[in-house]
């Protein structure tokens, strides 16, 4: 058995790439830590500071542990525009190729599960 307190473990943050910035201020940072694998899937912890950023997603399920904000899927690559409110306990499925805008009001921490490159994605 392995135990990690996902809400208390410290994550090392880095400033997001300039191409991901929505505004110059505040300076947005993210941090992550892969904590293991399960049947070919990576399991990890990811955190984003308050602020806004864009991203192009990979296949992923995640559960919000702390913080609040929204993730907006843009109408690109055949996806329908939609916005999901994120609060503690939210479970969200992202699909590879989604263009998103993250708007975080309180630092957001999540547990994520992503397939390895060899694992076919399922909806």
C-alpha cells in the first residue's frame, strides 16, 4: 500500500509558457507531480495558481481537490463550446485536442489520470 496526502504535498511551480498567457498579470504558475501508474495510465497531482491560461488538452479524467474556477472548451477541432464550473469534488473528462481557457479564482489542485501513449483512449 502507498499513501500520499494529495492536498498537502508540496508541488514545485513554474511560470506558464508565454503562448499560454491570457493576460500579463497575474503571473500564472502550474506544478505537477506524477505519483504512479495504474494499468498503463499515469496518475498525478496538478495545480494552477490564480489567473487565466490557455491550453491544448490531452485525454484525461480529473477530480478537483481544492480551489475553484472554470474551464472553457473552445469551438475548435470539432468540439462544441462549453464552460464547466470547477469546485471541490468536480469530476471532468477532457479529450485530446480540446482548446481550453482556464480561469482560476482560487489556486486549483486536481488528481489526474491520463493514458500512456500506448493505451487507446476511451470516452
